[in-house]
C-alpha cells in the first residue's frame, strides 16, 4: 500500500460534484454484505464506462498504461463493507494479469467529520483534497460516510 497526493483544482472539484451520479447495483458482492441494510449499500457512481472525458486523464497515475475511472458519491449513512478487489473484469477487458493491477482511491475534497476509510488495519481520516491510497487485490478495505456531507472519491484502476 502506498499513499501520496495529486493536485485537484477547485474548478475540477466543482465539475466532479456536478457529474450525473447514479446508483449502479453491485452484481457480485461478498456474502457478508447481506448483513448490511440494502439502503446503506447505495453508491452513486459516474465513470469512464459512461463517457470517456479527456479531463479524466489529468488524474491518471504517471506510471499507468491502461486505466479505468470511477467517481463515487457516498451519501450519509452509506457504507462500503470490508472486501478485497478481484479485478477480474478489468483484467479480462484489458487482457492483463490480475497481479499487475492496482487500485488508487483519490479523495476529492478535504476530510469532513464522519468520513472514513480503512485499508487492512490502517484507518484514514483527516485527508486533504488529492490525497490518495493505493493497494492491490491482496488488501482488504472498507469505507463509509457517517457524517452529514457527501463523500466524493475517485477510484482509479490501472496497470
């Protein structure tokens, strides 16, 4: 797992917050997620599958070749339960081994009370806009919004 920061301008933050987010139900979620109320699992999303915008690549990791972007808006009381990413769809689409794939979560705005993210046993709060955390399919992670304001993040899957 690595951490870092990229610059996100106030104009880009405003653009991201105006994206037409929509709920896309998860197709294959872990059985343990059934213990959570269905309402808490609603994740509003907008990504590169919807439309490829040239400005997405301003956020691309320097060492990335193949990239997928997913912006997420997590409303109050919603969670992303503990899980490990499988990367099977990305690997199949790009014809790359799962072991070569990384995931980077970029926090769009400064941390707000109640926003939470965890990778393995490391808990993240107090982040600044542009801070990121990166992991592989081996790392267990979870997150949530227990605050009053939406939590905006960008998930970048790449190799």
